[in-house]
C-alpha cells in the first residue's frame, strides 16, 4: 500500500516538474505571429511623449493649411474685384437695354393704338387726332406702310445706291466737262488752237438715244505771215520796225452754243461707244495783239478787230467709260465746220484805209469755214 502511494507521489512530482518547465519555456519564448514567424519587438513608448508628438504634427499641418488658405483667399479677392467690375458693366448695359425696351414698347403701343384708331374708325376721343390727320379715302396699304416705317428702327447704309435706268425719257442727267486740242485746216492756213474746252449737259430719250446742250470755247494765236506788205521796201522802215520783223501777232477766240444728239451703239454698263451730231451757233473775234497806232500815207494801223456770228455743224464718235455707276471718262473725236457765210460781222475799222483790217476779215472768214478736227477727253458725272 505504501509502495503504491510512493509510486503515485513520484509520478505526480515528475508531471509537476515537466509542466513547470513547459510553462517557463512558453513565457520566455519569442512571440509568434499568425503565420508562424517571429514578430518584431514592439518599441516601448511613453504616452505623454506620443501626445506631444501628435500635437506638433497638428500644428505643422495647421500652419501649412493656413498659408494655403491665405494665398487662395488673395487670389479669390482679385477675382472677386474683377467680377464686381464686370458686374457693374453688365448692370449698366442691362439698365440701358431695359430703358430702350421700354421706349420701344411705348412707341409700339402708341403706333398700335394709332393703327387701330385709323383702321377701325373708332369714335373714341383719343382717336380724334389721328382721324383728323388721315381721311377715309387713303389707301390702307399706304397707312400700313407708314406705320411699319415708323415702327422700324432707322438703318444707316454707307453703300452707294446707284440708279438703274429704266429707259424713261429724261431719267438720267449727265454733266460732261471736256478739254482737248483742235486743228483748223483752211484753204491757205493751218492753225492749231492753244486752248479748246467746254461743258455739256445731257439727258436720255431712251436706252439708245440722248440729247444735250453744250457750251464750247477755243483760242489760238498766229503770226500774220501772209500780210501783203511783207517784203515791200516802202513799209520796211516803219511797219516792221513798229510791229516786229515777224509780223503782227493775231489772236482768235470763239465761243459757241450747240444742240446735239447721240446714238449709243451698245448698252454696256462700263463701255458705251456712240455716234453723235450737232448744230451750233458761234461768236468769234479776231484781232491783233500788237495794236500800237501807226500810219503811212493814207493807211492807218492799230486797234483793228473783226467779229462774226455764224452757224456750225459737227459729227463725232466716242465712248463713255464708266468707272462707277455715277462717274466715268469720255473720249471723243469731232469734226466741225462753219455752215455758209457769217450771219453778221463787225469791222472795227474801215478796210478801205486800213489794210490790216481787210487781212483780219479775210483770215477770220477762212477760220470759221475751215475743217476743225478735235480730240476731247472729259468726265461723265451722272445724277
């Protein structure tokens, strides 16, 4: 019995010793993580130190945040000021547009009221001013057109509105100033004008024919080489010493008024070639530039002049070259000549005792009946 108890006691002591050894190994062994590997040792920290560190982190984060906020708020302030400026402009434009809309609505209501009074022939007192202005016999289309025009906003156009001729008589008016050169070819003399110019006023009869009234002027100068006293020794001592060895200078002036017509060969908008013919009445004067008095025997010299009035006829060919619908150029070649003898003539001195007066009459008649060839260049101004 005692022996069994000793065996049991020995076994109990051995189990207790093994259990104590196993517990000590467990307590003193390294920690094991879930996957069976050793975990790192956890650092030993102090709670107050951790709290201070966290507070410092919060302060750094707050400082950075405050700086970012200040920078963004500065940008936002500038943008806000710009936005306020644009809002002021928007408000001003909104006010102006509101006023304009109110004015338009006011005028529209007045015009609508006016139209109702006229069209419906109302007997209301407010319609009396309009009824007295417009009669019942006025066409409704004219009334509606007038109201539309008053309601529509004015439109300013800078484009040139050119008239489009429909071919009606005297629909188009033209002003044609011109200048050029004229050569007079007579039986014994060939002279060239130093000045030849004029002005025409023209209007259409239809798309092909036009008529006009023209005013022209020409001037020329020449030496009296054909004087009958040239070479006569009896006159050498006085005549040529007084008036010069080249003879006396002559000056011819003529002014005419003509009625003419044109036929336009084509109806182009830019180039309009034409044929023309005219009939004119002219007043001319021929005189000596050197009019110093001189006498020899019974002959008297100085203060001679010859004036004549005569008819002339002309034919022409030319073309209008339009640069715009209202302005262009005109080029014309013209042939003209006198028709018969002078209607009237005036001698400043009696040719019987004034040899140079006879010379003026002779040359004057030759010039007015000479073949006059002219080239003119001018402008075309349409109204």
